């Protein structure tokens, strides 16, 4: 499988990961649950990458696909006051990825990143590998290292 900026960044950093491709149904907009089902994974172990505008700056929130991003908690985790979901077109432009395939790793512009604390319950978590139908598995500590994330309670 051809690499993505995410796989290139992990390889360059010497961070171990596994690649998991599946056939994406273009009609399915629940990308994270589609990945969990297609890969036979516990949905709580599969994480989605969301971008929010926190006081005028983009921040990445990584939460389980079974939950929602708590915008107030995300803002607090980065010392902000208010957060709103980022415009999808802006998220695509700033990350270099398409919605449904936005990886927290290897983004075109590096953003502050917050990983939900439930990731630490797993030996391996799964995040988008940089395109629809492609996930990466890696240890939560390695995800933190690859993204310079802080870990906080940001999922509801």
C-alpha cells in the first residue's frame, strides 16, 4: 500500500505502527464506525480526529468513534475559553487530508493536539492513516509522542 504523510512521519520518527486497509463505502459518512466494523475492532478502541477552533486557533481532538468531542473540555485542555467545530474545508486545507481520512499524524500544519484519556485503556488504538479506508494501529504513548498531544478527558 502506498504511504501517506502519516506513515512517512511515523517511519521517520521510528515509531512502530500497523497498517489496516479496508474498502470504504462512499455512501457511508460514519467513517469511524465503518472502520471499526470493517476491521473487526472494538469501536471504543478506534479514534476519530476532529478539528476545532479554540479562541481563533485550530486544535485537534482525538476521541473514540463511539463518543463526541466535548468542546468545553477541549478548550480547557489547551488553556482556551471557547471552542467550536472547525469548518470542514478549513480542516482539509490545514491538515492536507480529506474529511473522513484526517489523520492526527503528519498533518500539513502542526496543531495543538489533545487525546482523550480513554486511549490509555488500550495497548493499541486505531486512528485514520490519512485517507478513507485506511487506519493505523499504534500504542497510545506512541500516538502522544507522534503528535505532541496532551491527554485529557475530552470525550462525552
